[in-house]
């Protein structure tokens, strides 16, 4: 999510999902690239007691370090949507220093059921193929949400492919059942085809009923 309120020409409007920006943060898809529970940990390569660190940067090189090369690593190019790069990044490294998991954050302005609020967007969640099954996605997303709480955010929001909704429900997210509209380049509006999910970050935080309008590109 993001706090960028439609500048005259947002630099991220040049990009589409799955197309990293060589000059800055990667413009990545919104969800886990392969569920963390999709395959067992390779023997001898598990990350015991993973330590989550705040990353100074997360660009093309870092994404490829986790996921390898590929034109559409998050599997969302079919939506045709442009996504914003995240601004805050967390990761987990293997013992050899290789980055093996990532989650990004970006505050987003939105209106839900007539109520204006800023939610912390969660995106770019990924785990290296050879490290899946060890709970790294849960760990790195949890650390990112803890950081969002320290910033005073009451809601987290993410977009994911339908097969991943069960994973996110398992870590406390809930589905937004109303239609979600997002901004796109050139002033266009689009109905979000991905699953929209939210999570409370503070006691008593509820989600307003009614249609959701993201006042920016999605993250």
C-alpha cells in the first residue's frame, strides 16, 4: 500500500507486475511466490531460528537472489495491473548470507465503506524454492506486521492469488468480500481481480463494511 496521493506523474507508472526496476526498488507482485508450505525443506538446508533483518534495499538483484530469474515470478502479470514498489523491506538470510525470504511494506490511502483510512500494504512476499516448508513466509510477514504496529497502523492489507488465501487466513488475515477498485496509470480505475485480505494490527480495529477504493496504484 502507499501514501502517494497521485502525483502528476508517478514514476512507478512505467512498470507492470513482475517487471523489476533496474534503477530502484523492484516492482513486484503482491503475494507469496509459491506457498511456504508447498514443499519440504531440503535436508541440511533448513533455516533454524531464522533472524529477520531490515533490508537497506530490495531491487532486481535481491529478488533474483530469492526467486531466480523470470519474467513473472509472482504469477500476476495476467491481471494487466501496474503495482507500486514497496518502501520498507524485511528479509531472512541463509547461513551463507544468501537472501532466502522477503516481505515488503507500503502505506496505502483508501476509502472503505465511506471511511478514509491508511492501511499498511503487505506485498512482495516470497521464499526461495529450496527453502519452502520451513515457515519462513510466516516468520518474515510476522516481523513486517510487528513493524507496522510500531508505526501506529491499525490495518494491514494485501492482494493474493486465490490459492494463497488459506495461507494468509492461517496468519490472521480476513477476506474483503466487497468490490475493491484500484487506480491505474493515466487516471484509469480497475476492479482488483486478486483476492483482497486485511488483518487488524491493533485491538478493536475493525474493517468498515462497503466497497473499497484504493486511492493509489496497488502495492
